[in-house]
C-alpha cells in the first residue's frame, strides 16, 4: 500500500522508526535491519469512513506517547510499545499532525472543517469550526498562540485556552501546508505560510503583512526557516512550489535569495514537478522530494556558488510580470505558461488561466461565473478555422476549459481567440466568492498547429487468443488546485489495465469507433501487473479515434476515489497512442460531477469553491501516462480450458431489475481461481459500437464453484433499463473478451 506520511524517530534503545501506512497500520521497525517490532491496526476503532489510511504525520509526546490521525475519522494516542491509550473521534479525515502546547494539550485540524484542542488524556477542550477542510498542522508560538490555516483560505491565530480567534488573514486560495515561525527566546517575531494562490506570506505577530512573494504556482509545501549559511546574519525561508522550484527567500525582506528548478528532463516529465513535500534542513544542505519521484539534495546557497547551472536563479524579483492582464495556457498536468505550445494533439482539450497583476501583486480576478445574471459580453471564444466546441468555467472562476467536440484536423494551423470581461470583489463564503463587479477586460489570441499522426489507426490489435493492452497510471489532477490538496496520492497510485473489446476498421479518413474495457490492477510481489480483485475500478470507455488519436468516454456512473463513491456525469480521456502503446505528451482526462451528489463532502465542497456557477458541477482536468502490458501477460490472453457454457437473460421491467448471467465452464485438469480474476459482462450498441451506459462495477457479481474456480458472472440491469435493438453481449475475463453474443440470438446455446 501507499505510504503518505513522514516517518518519526522515537528516542530510546533500540533505535526504532515509526511508519504510518495506507494499509491502516502504524508500524514500528528496527532501524538497523527493518525488523517489525510491533504494529497498530487502526481498525480496532471502526467507524463510518471510506478507508483506513494513516495520512497524518506522527507526533511524539514528551513521555513517548505516539499521536497519529487516520482517514477513518479517528485520532489515536498509543503507548511507546504500540498499545492504544485512547481514541478521539473527529467528523472526517484527520490529516493534521498534533502540535503540543507547553501544558501538554494537543492541537490539530480535521477535514470536518474544525480545529480541535484535546487534553493529554483525550478529552475535548474546545473545537472551532471554519468554512473549509483543515489539513495543515498547527504551530504553537512562544506565548502559546496556535497558528493554523484552513481550506477556507484564512490563516488563523487562536487563543490556546478558548479557541477564540485573535486575528485571521485571508489569502487568495485554500491553505494546505503548515506555518513556520521565526522566534527568539522572548517572542514569535514572524510567521511564514504558503497558500495555493501561489504566494508565500510573511506575517507579524499581530497579523500584519510584512511581505509576500508570488511563485505563480500553488504552494502546498510547508516552509522551514534556517539561519543564513556560512555565519551570515539573518534567516532564510525555504519552501517548494508547484512549479518544481525550491525557493530560498530572505526572511526579513522576502527577496529571492535563490531558487532551483528540480523539474525532471524528458518530454512527459515537466507536468510532474510539484514540490508539495516540505524541505528538511541538514548540516550542509536542503533535502526535498517531489511528484517526479525524486529526492533532491542541494548544498546551502548552491545556486549562488554555481551561477552557470541553468536550473538556478538568483534574481530577487518574482518570475511573473509586475503588471499584466492576460490568459495563460495550462498544460493537462497543470503547468502554467504564457504561450501555447507550437503544436497540440488532434484530440486536444485547452485550458486557460486568467492572470491579473498590478504593482507586483496578483489580483483576485475571475471569469464571470454568475449562475443567474451573467453579462452577455463576459466571454467570447472562437476558432479559425471554425471548430464545434463547448466551454466550461472552473468553480473558482480562474480557469476556462475549451473542449472541441471532436478531432482537430492534423497538419492544420488554428487560431484561438478568447476575450471578455473579468470581475473582482463579491461576497466571500469560505473559499467561495459569489458575485462581483466588472473590473476590466481581457483579450488573447493563440496560434498553434495540430500534430500529424504516427500511425493510421489505433495500435490495438485483437486476435482469437490475445489482445493488445496497456497500463493506465500516474493520474495527476491539478485543476482545480484543491483536488491535489485533497487527493494527490489517491490519484497517483491508481493503476488500470485497459484493453480493446471492439474496434472498427478505420474509414478513408482514418476514423473509426472503439470500445475499451478498464479494470483496476496492482503490482504483485514479483512486480508484475495483475488484476486487482479488490479494485473499485471497472468501467468501459467508448468513443472515436482518428488515426492514432482517441476520445473515449463513460457517462453516468459511480467511481470510488479513495473509497468515496463519486457520481460522474462524464469521464473522458483524450490522447495519441503510439505504436509502443505509450500515450504521447498532451494526453488529458476530463471529468464532470454534480457536487451536491457527492456523499459526505458535497456541501463542504460547494463552500470550498469547487462548483462552477456556485453549486453545480465540479470540473477536473488531468493527465496520465500509459505503459505497454506484456504481450504474454495472462490478463489479456485467452485462459486455457475456460469457456462460456451458457448465457441467461431476464429482461428488466419498469420496476423490476433484469439479470444477464454467464455460466462459466472450466475444463477438467484446468483451474481459473475466482479470487484471482475478475469477470465482467459488457453491453454494446452493435449498430453504433457504443457502450450501453450502466454502472458496471456496481452491478457485476461473480461466484465460484466448490473447487474455487469461476462459476458464473452476473450483470444486474436496473429497472427501466432500455437496451438498443442490436445489443452485443461480451463476457470479459480480466481484460480479455472471451465471448460475444447478441440479444437477438439464442442466448442459451453452448459457447
């Protein structure tokens, strides 16, 4: 399972390390040989929740007590030898590490939107509600003041005894990371906090703004403060940003001392460069890890001593223009750049960000996202040559998605013109802002060419015994910026195995239709990709292709993201698939969901500003990578000795569900363990090569025979389901389409 928390090193002998894990356990290991000394299973205190990941960092009390929060809505206190002392119930995921006051009381936040103060024996002392989730950990000042940020975009200074707000400061977006304090023996002198608005703020002890520095990309990294290197006077603030840069700022002035770009080389890598982890200061340098999967070490002031390294920058000013009103291009992986790439895929989706800066400060400007009285001239979009498209605004009003309804013409040069009016002001409610007044105009014209194909068709051959398949993984969902804050690791750890079910021959223009099947997968002990029988992911993808470009969609289904059943209106992937079964740069995924239909978190997500037109749809832009599945991989090949013996159909009625059941026959001398494989039944409109829209994962069931081999698989058809006149029925084992029939044929014949 994933590990999404920092380890802790308790004092004492033998030397041990505490590792919180996504499998629901907190492990204590010997640091010398990795031997397990004990483990604590979070499921000893079961509650309504969606999973049992330990995602909060561990805090160690002065007496050795271990404090750790879990996504099962519980916070735990353990003895040094791993026994449960007490459980504190929160109302949602507990990602915040506990901060300790001088008297031993504990302070932490929770995704129940509250700050909690708890006594050393687990009693609630006070609870303060905000209008946003709280993932940050608290910092306790010299006078006991509790400093902590919220997803409502405010940074709070709280009285430790009562929880009352001493002061609060609003930033331009939600706050994910924790604060760093600059203190002397007498008092707290400055507080440093990053916001996903891209700015690091320096605040005085009474909430006054000392300075701010805009990186132009979301900051989720918690800053750290260190003395200036080599005995120089003053202090330096270090932090990472979503643009892949590690920053070192002068703590007194906010001027850039230096920054260093850790973005990995390679065509697909620049979109995977978030430095959301916090830097650690060593004896001789700084350590920081990133989304690219790399751990970087940088000697102190390395960019100052190596001006020839192009990754370094020592310009004191920010990278963004001092004054600008413009639209910037946003890559599917979230990189914001002033110009559009010279070429885009034929199956492209274009995202643009509105940026308004005045006198060196980014302004809270937004597209007009009013659900009732949107101004007629608020937004105008046009392609030349003309292209059928539709456009959507993000919930926060900072992004516009321009979505062509089909493929652009390869080798053609297009011009995209976007102009309109932006608004400022309005009524802030948490991270949501309603209304506003027209504050200015924007206009931008982009020109780009459409890439030419590498192949004349989708490279997904099918034979009677095998199909070409690929792994779909490394999903990154950077837009809106709150989604990585909520679930970056939950997206990134997903692995799907995708294989063709039906692909039409291309026509004279190289166009055709395709139906693919996607199933959740995992790596086994040998590192091989196998179907995950515990997966939450089984879904078809159907749509069109043009040469090597594709647009594939599934509609109206639920998909569990880290256990939360999200109802999707639409989930779509776009890209170009090379002959090596690797998508080319520019691949995108796009999703829509009705926010208020999301269980538990719907209303908080509206207040978090995630719904466009205040309460309607959450729109997400993502990117992903693919890898070829081995040609001899068992999941995409016909299993020996396995066949469909019969197919039984009970049609649904207006109020009665229907059933479609495939009886599986395993020949003597063969086995097909049901606990190691996933079977499915897929319905396809044969006349149009399009999936019959159903929530397949939810409605599929399989059973085993006495020997443990697969016996049957059943698809339940909800009441009122209407099937096309020509419905093809596919029985799929793992990723291989084993059997095909039609509802117009005798379904009980032997296969």
